[in-house]
C-alpha cells in the first residue's frame, strides 16, 4: 500500500447534521444531542477517553469521522481495515 496516504482521523472534518432549510446563521450553530448508552458502551467510551487523553465528546466525534470514512469508502466499493505488513489484521464492516 505504498501509494496510499495516511490521514490522522482527528484532522478529518465531521459534517454537521443537515436541516430542512439551511441558512448562514444556522450553519455555524452546534447541535445538542442526548444519548443513551448501555453500561458496556459507556465504560468503553470512558476507557477510550482516558487512554487517549481526550474527553468523551472528542472520542465520539472521532468515532463518527471514522464511521463516515468507512461508510463513504464502502459506497465506492472499498474497505477500511487495520493493516500490518500488507496483511489485513481487522476489517471494519459497515452494514
């Protein structure tokens, strides 16, 4: 995979949710989201935040960016995977 460029996930933009009638004033406003997580998901989020030195919101935004990449690449017939020595170790499967 020598011709592929690696991009840090944290540097990728996360798209804002679209609204029915977007306007310049609304395009810069943040949206609030209430989220219910299972105990296991919350513990994973908490662990990832602690280990990465980020807060939970940053971890969720990064996860959303990764999911967006995987989704977009799947639409192009590509896959997102963890690769070591040109071997796929894990593949992220997006239904």
